[in-house]
């Protein structure tokens, strides 16, 4: 091969082929290493594991229901507006007026 272009193309094709073969081998090796745990995870768990999982879900649902009930009971005391002070109303009104003044200036 006297043509340098043909030589460079042959070297490039050989390098690309070797690269694809190496990548294919790497992907195959990774698949083989991860195939056995994947098969084990697909197996159906025992009935005892299902019952334990169901008990855990029920316990979690009860805990969430109790937490929500406690939050609603404690927040109902703060929900009323009777306990708000005149200072809080003054501050809120002042903030609203400052925001309106800023909008007018723009």
C-alpha cells in the first residue's frame, strides 16, 4: 500500500473495530455480573414476608393518621383570629401599604 490515505483508513477501521469489540465485551461482562442478583430479585417472596409487609404498611398508615389528627387538634387553637393583637394587624397593614407605595413608584 503506497497510498498513505488507504493506510490511514485501514488503521482507523482496525482501531474502530477493536473499540467496538472491547465495548461489546465490557457490556457482556457487566450483564453477566448483574444477571444473577436480578434473577433473585424477581423471585416471589414468601407468604410470611407478604404478611410482614402488610403489617408494616398498616402501622405506617396508623402513624400517619395519628400524626394528622394531632396536628389538626393543635392547629385549631391557632386558627382562630381572636388571639391576634393590634400590633400584628398594624404591622400587616403597614406591610401592605409599603407594597402598594412601591408599586406606585414604578
